[in-house]
């Protein structure tokens, strides 16, 4: 595949990024093996994160015009035609974001970036973050990854100023949230190699620790400590995506040992127990639950254990006993999954369709129902398209009643 070349930018004189990068693949991303820093793939030449400069000599204003070129951005693929919902106001970005209308929000962000006059850096980066985040959460992560490459090397000295600091002593002109998002997306751009994202998170952690040590005021110290904690969670999540569940578990265990907030410790301990369940290590999962007095109300955890042990018939009975309770939606969905494994496809279909007709439209529900259609009939595509139409009706109704809707894409219906 031919490489796509980055447009020349003001990054070049100070620390040029690689002149060409591999285009993101549209195919499914393979799960790489356990990460190793010696074999990780780097999108750009590794540039150490700069330390806080000792002097505040004048620095020329940054020319960010290379981020505003229309050719940086690409048309968003259209979803299933029935899901083209009428949006209340397509000219108000904060309103679109509050409504959950991410596709028109991404479109509006680009329109503003490429046509609005005299945008200041703060607005440029906010709009770019909105564009990339909206694409990522609406099922267009590969497109977001490709567009994130216009930033080049986010660790480049170009993005650090010797005379500018925010209230937390950070000399980087890129907002922290945009740096984290770009690091993850640029890892996707190299074929989904999450090892690059893990390495970037470790680099950010080194930088955050140095900023924490330099901070004298309480506010910045609390913020950098919170950012360090968040980086730990993001790293563990990247390991889960890679399939390195044991590595994620060990990282969570180290986080637990370092945490002093009791409530947060309990939450992370629950995550470790769920990871052990997913790994099939039921003994270790039970140890975490018993040792830390973890509880999930109304027998949900017992039913999950039955599913992990392959006791589908027992799990069916357990989930039936939870119907109509506090966790009714969770119970119905998992009951349908168990019924599929026991061969009761007709009842599973009925349960899932009743949930859709009741106004539930989350991804796992529509995806699993589409899978059941594929198992039951040769006319699955027609059934899935009809399902998309029913979901679209619910989205329109929700928009009329609550002034908000949820974006769904072809992949939610296996189309």
C-alpha cells in the first residue's frame, strides 16, 4: 500500500515528524502479542517529552495554519439510510454534543475549523478534539486515526513554549485531553498496534510525575496526581484491547496498592475480579471477591460465575429469577445470550426484540440480535435492515421527547 504523505508544516524546522506514515487499514485489526518496548512500532521518531524550561525567553507565535487545511479532513461515510435522523440544530456545536449527535457535531467542527476567520489556538485545538472524539465514538475510529496524523509528533518541541504556562505549570500548547486522544488514535493508524499507545502513556506518566514534583501549589499537585491515575487506567484498558488480560490485571493490582481512596480501591478491585472471570481464572476471581467483600446486588455475580463456568442451564434459571428487578435489562440481555448457547434461538430472538421494542438501542443488544438473525435465517440482511428501521424510529421518538438521540452506525447491525 502506498504511504500517504503529511503536508509540510511548521513542525519541520524544529523537530520534523516522519514525512510519510502508513494509511490506516479498513480491515479488522489483529490482536498483537504481549507488548515489548524493544519491538513496539513507532509512528514517529521518538522525541523525549521536554522538561519544563528554565528560562522564559521570547518565543515566536506558533503558526497553526497547517491544521486548518480542508484537505486534512475526509467525508464521513453514510450510515444505514433509516438512521438519518433530523437534527434539531446543526449549527450549535455544544448543543449537538449534549444531544449525542456526534456525526453532525464532527461535520460542524470541521466546517468551523476550515472557514472561521482568526481562530485562536485554544479554539483550534478544542475543535480538533471535538472532531476526532466524535468520529471515534460514532464508529469511525479509523477515519479519526487518519486525521489525527496532521498533528505529527505530539511530543515535538514545536508544541512546547518557553514562555507560556497554563495554571498548572504545563508549557505544552496542546491540551492534555487532545494529547491523550491523539496518542491512542495514532497507535490505531499504525495498524492498531496498541503497544505504541502503551509506550506513549508511559511517556506521559514520566512527564506528569516531573510536573507533580515541580508543582508547589496544592491545586496543580492534585491535578497531576489525578492525571497519573487516569494514565494507569488508560494503559490497563489498552492492554485489555491487546488481549493481554494478565498484564492488565497486574497493572490494576499495582494501582490498588498505591491508592489511598477506599471507594476507588473497591471499584478497581471489582475490575480485577471481572478480568479474572474473563480470563477463566474463577478461583482468583473468587479470592478477590471474598477477600474484599465485593458484592453485586440480587445475584448478578452468581449468574456471571455460572456463565463463566459453562453452566448455561443454571445461568438461565438464575437470570430468570432476576427479571423485573433492579437489573432487569442486564438480566434480560444475558438471559437471551444464555438461551442462544442452549439452542433456544426462538425465545432468545423474542427476548431481544422485546427489548428493542421497549426503546433499548445499545450496541450489544442490536449486535447480538443481528447475530441471532444470521443463525436463524437465510434472509438475515432483510431482518437486520428492518431492525435498523425500528431503532431509527426509537431514535426519532427520543429526539422529539428528550431533545437528544444516540448515533448508531452500520456495524451496530452487522451491515
